[in-house]
């Protein structure tokens, strides 16, 4: 199997904007929100020459419009800022409807209600098994010791592979993501090709030994038919390659963000301990406050004018979910943790429209299980060291060293 053809290149780049409204290098936990708040109030559609040059949408209305209309904003050219696709296209993320639809349709049964009941039980056991020893020792790194291995265990179960294989894939995927952080293009390509090799081996195994397509993603891809024809081999390869790394960093950083929030607000942890029925609302509110994506991207298929700024066809536009979810035009007290937002629009942490996160259900189960462990075992966090941050396209800490006080 070979990767799908490389994604189309932007055209007429000499006519792209050279305005520089902000520096994209802001990576401090709080400074990111301060920057986005400032831009949203005075320059809601801003341009930066950093990271190859890109536009930034910070308002909820503009972000929602762009992700909801693939006829105006395509994901086929670039789906994150900075542009990093150096190998092949990876469905469904790198395709627009209707081309992406068969891949989404193959994945949908994996998240049906009865399957989610299985995940709730399995992931809670994983989270408890990981967190209890950490709580007993009292000092650990929330991201590295808990937020990182938990998704690896879920990955192993999702693909039906050994824990050792899943850990290897996670480590390679982590190297890939860290290469993105530093824009090490050689390492990005090298690690991406290793992940393609892992995907190809998985596909070969499932061709030899098919599994239930209702619970196995590779078998689901192999069984899918469009007008009686199977999906193309390179499309299946790209999809499996994408699934191997989807959500590699986001769960880790978001769990770290939750710990930072409760370190600052132990009263919120106490509230959830006293009223655990509020945990689902707390998960939703924390996702709004600390959305781990600031650089998902689209490119306009024709020139567009938004907030008085003209964006040329094929210029990359970063859709800052992190900024949109704190838009004061949409959310009351947008920087404040509130559990009474029933009359407000839903946050955009999982996107919207045809590319809304397919694994949203599993992600919510994982985050909820992590928060339940915090509530059941911790009265207070104390940060004990530096908290390094991700860069674009993610938002959140890569390491949160803590000592905890137990219940």
C-alpha cells in the first residue's frame, strides 16, 4: 500500500497577505487567552507572518461559519496551522464531502450506543488502575504519568492490539507531534512514514484475520462499499494512519489543563466532590475554557471578506476554537467557570459540521473518567515545577508536575 497523493498546493501565493497583526509565538498558559481576547476585541480577523503566514479567526460566529460550510472553506488544502502534511492525504480529515463521507460512514458504527457502554466501563477501569498508584505516591506528573498513558491504553483497546504495540505507536506518534512543535520537517516525514508502516501492518493483519467491523476500525474500513466497490487501498491506509495519531496530544494536554484549573480553584474540586452529579457539566465547561485546539485550519475556495478583511483563495485560515469558546458575544463571563450555561450555544471544542470529531464520545468518556479520579482522590494540587506548553496547532501543557493532598 502507498499513501494517497500529497495534498494540493496553494496557488498564487505571491498575492497572499503580508500584514503582521500579531506574533504567533505566545505559548504561556494564560498569555494565549490574553492574546486571543485582545485580537477578538480589536482585530477579530487577524494575519500573522509567522508559521508560514496565516489568517486567524477568533470570533465564535466566524469559526462556526467556516467549519460548517465546506463549499466555501475547504480542508483539502490545509487542515492545521502550520502546514505540515509532507506525505499523503489522510481521509476523512483531508477530504471534503462527498469524498470524505464513506470513511465517516465506516467509522460511525464504532461509536454506537451499546459500544459506548462498553467504553464507559473499560475506560473507567483503565483510569482507576493508572491513577490509584499515583495518588498513593503523592507526587507525579499529571500529563506524563496519567494523561499520556491513558490514551495509549484506549488506543490498544480500540485497535485490538497489544499494550506494547500501542505504546510503541504512541511513542512514535508523540515524536511526530513533538516534531510538529519544533517544525523539524525531516523528523515529521520520518515519523509519519513509520506510522504509515504500522498502519499497513495492521491492514495486512486484518485482511488475513478479519474482525467484527462493528468494533474494529480496520475491518470496518475493509468492509465498507461504495456503489458495490471497496474503498481504495491508499484511502484505507491514510485513514488508519490518521486514526493512529488522532487525539495523541489533546487528551494529554487537556487533562493537564484540568489539573492546573483545580490547582487554582480547589473550591471547584470540592464542589464536584460534594455534588458528583455536576461532573458532566464540569467536563463541558472545562472543555470550553481550555479547548486544546487553536490551529485547526481551512482555506477559502474563493476570495472572501470577513470583518472587512479580504482573504485570498487558498490562504490558510486558523480557526481558533480556543478563542471562539471564550467569545463574550456568545458566553457570559467567558473566562469564568460556570455550570449554569444551559441557555448558551454549545462550545466548539469538538468542531462542528462534516468534520466534527468522530471520536467525541470516547474522548468525553476518557475526560470524564480522568475528572472522576481527581474528584475521588484529590482535595488539592500543588504545582512543583515548570509547566511547558504545546505550540500550534494545539493548546495546553505538556507537563504538570504536582504533589497532591488526598481525600
